[in-house]
C-alpha cells in the first residue's frame, strides 16, 4: 500500500522543539498495525524468521513471571516484516525533520507488551543509553499497537523536560522496587522544577508520539483486567552520527563499534533517509518499505 507522506506544519515542529513531543492520532494504517502484532508472539516464542537474535529481550518463555512487561529491541535483525517498518524512510524523515537534521540513521527498534497487571517502567531519558554515540542524541517514534490509555499503563511523559539541566544514569527499567517516578522527581529537583506536569499518552491504535531523546518518560501499572497494551518504537540518530572517541556506556550500541574506527557501520546502523535521497544499500535490499510514499 502506498501511503501519503505526512507534511509537518511549522507549528507542529515548533511544538516539538519547545515541548519535546508531538502526537499524531493517525499514523499507521490498521492493517499494518495488525501485521506487526501478528509477528510479536512468534518472536517472543523464539521463532525468528531470519535465524538472528534480537539485541535485547525481556520476557522469555519460562524465565519471567507471567504478567511481566515483555520488551524486545533490535527486532529488525529477526524478522523482515518488523524490519519493513523499522527501515521506513518516512519514519526516519519525520524523526529527522523534527530534530532539524538533514538525515536519519537507524538507532534501534523496540516493542513493549504490558498484559493486565504488568508493573511499572521507571522514568528515564533515551539519550542516557546513547552515551557512546557522538552526538549522544536520538529521537523516537512510539506507535500504539492497541488502545493506549492511562488505565492500561500507557506512556507517561513530562512536556518541556527535554530542556532541563539535570543528570541521569542508566538503570534497569522493568518493575522498579522503588517509586517508578523517583528518577523524575530527582531530575526535577536538580533542574529547579517544583511540580513537573505528567501527561498520559492516550493514543488510538496506529497513532504515535514523537519524543525527543531527553524527554523524561515512563509508564505505570496496567490496571485493566483484560487488556494488553502493545507498542512499537523506532529510534533514529542523525545520519552523521559516529561513536565517541572514548569508551562510554552503550549496552546495545557499542557492541557494533569497530575496534579501529569511530565510523558507524551501515550494516548495523543503516541510513534510512537524507534530504539528498541517499539510503543505505541494506535498507534497499533487506526488505520492502511498509510505509512507502
């Protein structure tokens, strides 16, 4: 299916730059949402179409409690249907445009599945996990694959928090023992913000929220009795990104760093969109573009 490209208005771009987020209630067609959802259970059951494993995998059969939040990153390695969305030039274009970049390079993809009763995800900033990248900056398109509601533990975010002057550190995000918002409270105090505004991203299936990499976000418990919350996200680096010259935290990203070079290999971090039309050979050859425009 050919999709009509989305034209972002100056007002939308300005809102993103000032508030750190932008919501589109309609982004993916529902048939594509269904195709993504159909691939999730096989992936978590270790049925990988390509034979390759993901970069990160929480919620393996028999190894986690039944109602735990399941999460997987680097899914494009495993499944070409997923890759056809991850490698979308349209997502990379929108991500890069909102950030003011002339091109977008894939950082990673991920899915989050929260069944009834699934616990919280700690507040964090995505850029914290990209410290090994120069510049350590990414942007994320978070797509609702089911009705995203506050009761179902949807994404929570703090408008404007991407502009705070505060520190952060990598942490395990799943089922925190302490208040899942405590990292946010600490950051707000450091930034001199007395009462941060926390919003719930209530988005219909196929809708999305674009988030700046420094935007504070997390999610609460899925309080529903029969609803599983599913989401899929694609994160983008600027096309010119490289690795830092000195070793820094990068649990996922640094494993693909060359020993003798800071260059990012396009076999693992393909360039998906540039204003001059360049697209990495892998992005053209590995799969179709599910959101072709």
